[in-house]
C-alpha cells in the first residue's frame, strides 16, 4: 500500500513539474509546495490580533505624523474618461479562463470549478459584472479582504509582526471585475500618455529589468564621461496601506486624470466601505473597516498607487535629478565629476527634503532609516572622492559599499561580483534542497 502511495505521489509531482516547465513562476511555486515551504505555520509566534494591532498602529502613526502637513498640489488635464463600458460574454469568458485558478475562503465556489463550468455560469457572471459596471457600484460582499502576513525577507525576526507584509486575498469575482476596469483604465492612460515615463511598475513592456537597464545605461554613460554617479534608493513606510482615499479620488483620479461619471463612481465604491480580517495560522481576527490604503493582492491596487504617486516624476525633474520609479520603489541619481561631489550631495539633500514634504502632504512617509546612498564609477574616479569632507558636511549620510536595487546587488565599481556570489549561493541551496528530496522519488 505504501509503495502504491509513493508511486502515485511521484507521478503527481512529475506531472505538475512537466506541465509548468515553460512557466518559471509556477514551476518554482511547485518546487516550494513540493518542499513544504508554502505551508502556513501551525504554531505561529504571534496571533492574527497581534498582527492587526501592529498593522493598524503603523497606519495611524503615519496619519498622525502627517496630519498638519500642507495640502497636496496636483496637476490638471483636459482628457476625460466619463464611462465604464460593459463587457461581452466572450470577453468575460476569456478573462475567466486566463486567470490563475487561485481561490480563497471568500469564494463560494473553487475557481477551478468555476473555470471548468464557465459556459454554464457565464450568463450569470455577465449579468453580475455588467450590473456592477452600469450602476457604478461594487457589492459589499466583493469588498472584503483576508489579510495574510508574509515575511518580507529571509533573515528577519519571524516573531515580530512588523517584519511581515499584509497580502490581501480577495474574491475571484472581485478580481475579474477589477480586470475589466483596469483594462479600460490602462487603455485610457496609455492612449493619452498620462503616466510618467519613468514609472516602470505594472505597465505593459515595462519591468524591473527595463528599469535596471535604463539605470545602468545612464551610469555607464557617465563613466564614459569620467563622471561618478550618486544613487539614492528611497523607502516609503507602509506605502500601499496609507494611501488617502479622498486625495486619490478627488485630486488624482478626478482632477489630474480626468475620470468622471460611472467610472469615477465605481472606483469610489471600490475604495469605500472595505473591510478586512487577518488570518495567521489557526488564529483569526475580527472584521474591521479598511479606511485607508489599497489592498495588496488586488488587481487595481498597484495601478491606483502609481496614479496616486504620479507627481513624483515632476518633483524629481524640478530638482534636476534623474529618477526611476517601480511602484513604491523610488530611486534618484545624478552624475558629477569627483571634484563636484559635495555639490552633488547637497543637491540630493535638497531633493530628499522636497520628497519628504511631498510625501507628507500626500499622507505618506519616507522611511529615512532604509534610505540608501552609494557612489558608482570606476576605481580611479572613486579614489578621487574626498570622503572625509563629505562626512564632515553631511554627518547623517552614510555611503554604502553595496545596495540591493530591485533584486540586483550593485557594488560601487559595478563588477556585480556580490550579486553573482549571492546568486550562486542561492542556486546551490536550491539544488541541495531538491537533491535531498530526489532519492525518495527516484524510479
């Protein structure tokens, strides 16, 4: 009996691995499941209520710190998007079948079953989606989120709730309607060139790779001119969780991006009246109102965030600083001769002050403790830096030898040796993990 079970198990995993051979994301998710890494903790080091308290306190702390800030400034546009168009049954069918078969406890029916019987359920789904679109209202049942705490990175203290990121699980139907709305909104934004060109997050033909290629191209161009590059990586505290709904709706979407009519009403309904509950291991918190923020894990959340922070591009340009954005990751940089390093740091300091004021006006907060600075260039040009003078004039600034930028470890001379060392170490670790499992599943 045991032998038959092992044979069935081996066949199951081999089939899953083979079916995802051309899909790296799903392939690695399969390996994680195979090795038991994605199992929730049976005995967590804190409860769901503990995480909810930490999550709420962080948001309220940012709100208190920014409550006396000056009102936010905003641009205007002549473009208009007054209406949200209904979806055809065929369009909806394609959306449903193209979606990952993920389910959460908010779904009345497992997603894989819904996809299997999509032709039977399609008339009902089409009516539900189009009624929401025509009325400009999202049903309260689709505005609930289950928050799952996920550790931000390996090596952090797993007993501290502050080291976890709140990932929101929303219903499958909510995601489908959001995809309909997001598709029409993206078409409008791209057609009218409303998003800043330096924003690479969640946009077609943009990625972390394209951002890093642009950054490295600029740095190598400066090296060819015998210049150094001062790169600053900024971190925003609880960025998605502290977005102010009224600023997003009235100043960004309506005034700066021209949304009106039932399109504007639907997004207002999507944001208002949301509620959440935290689930961690066997513990569960009560349902509470979600008065601020955008659900991480929703379809619209990332798109609305880059709309909310679209003013950052013009702010960086005003201070003659080059910038690249990827969702809530902000990086600014400028080039200079080694003899002008002090002026460059002074200019970056002014940019940092302006960025902090912009964030505060928009009810966000920079995390100064996680802001990183690094000088990049050739060994010869780096040797000309007068670090003693810089330390004396800017005692609060620490210049790093390496920084992690969107997963890439940059060293000052751009040898990428630290990154390759880390990559090799991780690859060997993964191979050892798979090797430890292989003998028990061998033929």
